[in-house]
C-alpha cells in the first residue's frame, strides 16, 4: 500500500469521485422520459455528455465561458427533444439533475472520518448552487467547497486548482488532490499538488505512464494511509 506523508490539506473531486454522476443522470433521464428501466436511458445519458464536450470547448477557447448550470440546461433540452418530453416542468427538473446525484456508499462516512484529522475541501466543475444542493442531498460535509465557476474555467485548467491552493494556504506539495479521474490528477500534478487515484466504476483509470503518489481500490484505503501517516509524523 502506498505511503503518503507530509500532507496538510486534502482536496477531493466531487463528480464521479464522491457521487455517482452517470447513475444519477440515468435515473433523472428515466424519470423525465418515463422509460421502463434505467438501461433504456443509456443512449440519452450519452447525449447528456454534450455538457462535458462543451466544457472542453470552453477550455480550448472555442466558445465563451458558460456556467455548468447553463450547460446542463442545454443538455436537458437536447435530451428532452430526443425523448419527446414537452412538459416544461419535467425539462426544468431534468436540468437540475446534477443537484440530486447519489453518493457512493463510502463517501459520507469516509469524508467525515478524514475531516477529523485534516482540513478537507471539495473542488468541482459543478456550479456553486448545484454544489450547495448536491452536498446536502448526498450528505457530504466539507470544511469548504470550491466551484470552478469562481475561476470562470473548468478543470483541468490550472486556475481551478489555484482556487484550492489559495484556500489551503500551504505549499502545493502539502496539498493532496484525490480523484477517480486520471485527467483531473494530471491537472493537479501540473499545478504542483500531490495526487491520489481512488477507483470508482465510472472513473478514468491511470495510464501506465502516470506517476501519482498513490493508487487505491477504495476510499477507506486512502483514508487509512493518510491518518496512519499523520499519527506517525505527530511528535506528540
């Protein structure tokens, strides 16, 4: 098991790492389109990925900045048009699906356990309002949550990681970024942060060439490593 020492602040990605984004979107699409089972919604969930594609276009300077709420509204209209959903209320509820994503089974308890020992931040591409509602829905209790909206950018743009580093108030090498997405960790690494990959069913696994500080099959494994290393380094 990896050993990660010298960490003062832990930063978590939220979407996909702490909550099941595809599963939540699938349930929302199934509800809006009145589909018989979740699998029937898969093609429409794939259409929803429009939002992620648009984030990348914004990052590349191919379109002006738009908030995640605006991109979710665009995605909801695309899905509604394809599924034949015409009820404005149903479309509006679908557009806010990102506020109701289910947590992974170990997210809330793991976060609470870690937060007893470290300052813990959430850093997400989700907008501020969506994060507020999502954290309440999923039972995620952070010391602070930061939205990429404050930087008018999307991860992996460096200015988004700077938000976390500015809040942490310590050298980047003492800040650990945790994510289920290798692309996110690469962005954090480029900003000087330490990195830990946690496996999730919907994540982006590391490549053989990735040199992260740790790779973990479960969140509890990472938390045990961090808390044990803190105890070992505590002179008291």
